[in-house]
C-alpha cells in the first residue's frame, strides 16, 4: 500500500526535494497534504500537479487567492497556523514530513505526534526548543520519529541494530561553510550574498546562513542530545570540508561507523519516507577515485562564536535553547536584510541569553512566552546596532 504523505512546508528547499523523491516512487507514496506559508504560486502549481486531498496556506489573507484556483479542482483549501496544526490529525495521513523552518514547526510536530503519525523531522528547532517535551510525547505515543537532517539521519542509520548503551561518542560533521578559512577581519565585511553561496549544499536561506555562522551545527548538537538520549560529553563536532561523511558513531570498544554519500538532501529525505525499507534511486554515487582525500579539523569556536553560544545554551538547559533559537532567527533575518553584520549576530544572541529570564523547567506556554520575549529584545538590539 502507498504511504500517504503530508508535507508541511512543501514550497521550501526540503519540501521541493521531497516531491522529487515522491516523483521517483509513485507506486510507494501518495500525496495527501501540502502546506506553505505565503508562496501561493508554487503551492497552487504543486497542488495542480499532485492533486492532494487538501492544502493549507499559512497566511490567512492569501486564502481566497488559493481557493479560487484549487476548490474547483476538488482540492480542499484551509488557511492559518491553527489549520496546519489540525490537519496533521487526519486519519488519511500515514507520514508527516515537518519541513517548516524555525519555531513555527514546534506545534505541528507536537500535534502530529499526539495523533500518532510517523514523523519525518526536518525541523530541528522542535527539538532544540522543546526537546524534553517532544521526546516524552514520542515515547508516550509510541511514535517513530526519523530525522531528516543529513547528520542525524547518518547517526540513525549507524545505530541500526546497535545497542544505544554501547555508544561512546557521536561526531557531527560540518563543511565549515563558505568562510571556513576567513580571518576575523574578513568576516567583518562578508555580505548576505557571499554567505548564501554554500560550497556543498543547496538549502534555504535561513539554514544556509546558519551553516555559514556554524550555529546550525550547534543546533544539531542540541537536537542530537534529545534524538539519541546522549550526554553533552558524548557529542562532538568535526569540520569535514568535503561533506562526504555525514556523521560518525564511536562505540565503547573503540570501533566506529560512518555513513557516507555525496551531499544530497534527497537521500535522507527518501530514507525517512521509505523507512524501514531502502528504495533504489538514480542519484549520483560517491566514488573514491573522485576524492584524493577526506580531511578533518576541529571547529574554531573563537572565530565562530555562535557555536560556543549553542554549547552554552545546551549546558544551561531549561529555556536557554529556546532563547538561542529565537534570537538567532531574528539575527539571521536582520543580516539577510543588511541590518546586521555577520559578526554582530552572535552579539545579539549573547545579549539575549544573558537577559531573558531563565526557566529551569518550562512548559509549552513558557516556551511561547520565551520566544516572544526574546524576539522583542533581539529586535530592539538590532535596531540599536543598525543606527
């Protein structure tokens, strides 16, 4: 039987690549739901092509534009964040691919878990912000959560058939981004255009900037803690410019497993959708003859302070990772709009981490309040720096 898929964030980078995967396996996947925040043109084109049961446009004032085209095609149209939260509960859905970016992915993820759907999680922020609550709900509802991030998919695959108690350490690899060899003086002058030119990966704007600042790797460390039940001292980061090894797991006997492939997000997306099976594909294959060497080096946390701030938030716990995430989202948006320099992004995050009231054991409501308060503070800090 076909797996019926809901793609939350179908017009983004992950969503579009997920549709490519579905295209290659029409006998295995059926498309049930598509959602987008405001890209009406692409959402309409996707819906006309794939004929889902329903679509949701997040921005309510765009409802009429979408409904006018799709309702005559017998495609249901809904609007608003609450509709996204509700639609994942439909009985007709087997797998929910959460490809929303940022804090917006938290509640749809929770609602899908509570509805006992299989989750393909490409929204790391859900675990960064509320990892304790999300993992508890996963266990209570006996839900299978498969990570889509290439690094966490790699760890997930390396642990297949292994006893989690045998893990000694996991190593998340990072390309180092476009500024890996830059000096601080050079980093002072980088532009959004330069930061969006990632050497290996094709990703959305926000994730690409996060990769350039290395905070993406810090968020992934927090995500790994919750996904695999790891202690902070069991997680490390290594710079691997070729992006061939996506993560490594070292076991208590000293042996290591690595998952390797060319950098292509369609691979972890396909694995998450097809799990526990592996499907064939025609994606380019890695060949040793094409790579003279695979190199590794430690990250420079003094030059890329965002990474150090992520470790600080992880060690502090409570609502600190929520503050980290919200401040970073505001800082990245300001950088993309040329309102904040590359090196001032960590200054904004640092100030927020040390100013927003700390809550050791936050509730869902606390997370939403922390997110709002952090965004207000970060916005004021950006304005002060932009003057």
